[in-house]
């Protein structure tokens, strides 16, 4: 497990550090939308029990995580909403992701996922934020990131920002999105349980 931290001046408003989890093999089985819906309902129940509010920032899932969360019971009390930032320009204008970071690392990396989650949290009244950036296909992105590469981050006020990097290989576009959303929901549950 790699651990990286920002300086106190950079993180003072959110008091966050970053923790990076990059496992060798994701070991992800087939995930369907029913799995995603069940996980979204479980997350909303957990948010309610902990009296927390959530905001999300999405790229390759294009608002699908927000849709699944808003469909779950309890969403109006614990889901603040989301940002769909499909382009690099929108990541910068909506979430303050550094243009230099996007140029140097591309839009699909753990650092950008963390910056997206932290930006969403700064621009909301939520207690925690999740972000997804990746390539769902059908072609690699202009920076050469392969289809199936996805980075997920969760930021929580007063806690480390954690992120996962996954490669779902050449799965179908819908399955890549479902896998990314399912893992985001699982990562949120883990962050809340801390």
C-alpha cells in the first residue's frame, strides 16, 4: 500500500491526506445493475445511520452513479447530488482539478480521482465525496489509457482520501461502468465504517 500526503497548507480546508490502494488483480466477478442497485440501497441506509451526506463526481460513468443513488430509498435526505465532468476542461472548471496535473498524468489516474473527490467535497456541504474517472470504451482515450482502466476515490472531511486503480480489461462498456460503480459504493461503505 502506498501512502502519499499533501502539505498542510494544501489540505487545511478539508484536513485530508491521501492513501493509495493499488492491488495487483482486482478479482472482480460479473457485476450487474441489480448488484449496483442493492449496494446503493445499502449505502443509503449506512449514510442514514451515520447521519452523513454524500456528493459524487463522475466522468466515465456519466451520471449513472448519481442515478442509482437517487433511485434508492433515503436519497433525498443523504445524497446531495453530483458533478458530471466528462472532459478535462469540465474537471478543471467544475472541480478545480489542476490543468497541469491533467496534462502530466492524464485524466485517468489516482491523483485526478482524488482531486475530483476533494473538489466535489470543497464545492458542497456533504460529509464525503466519491469520484470515478476512467475509460469505458469502446476505444482508448486520447492520452492512450486503455479501455477498462478506472480510478476511484473517496474523500471524507477530516480523513485520508483513498483511491483504487482498476483495470477491467476489455469488458463491455456497461459492465465496466457497473463494476466501477459497485466498487465505488463498496469503497464508500469502507470509508464510512472507519
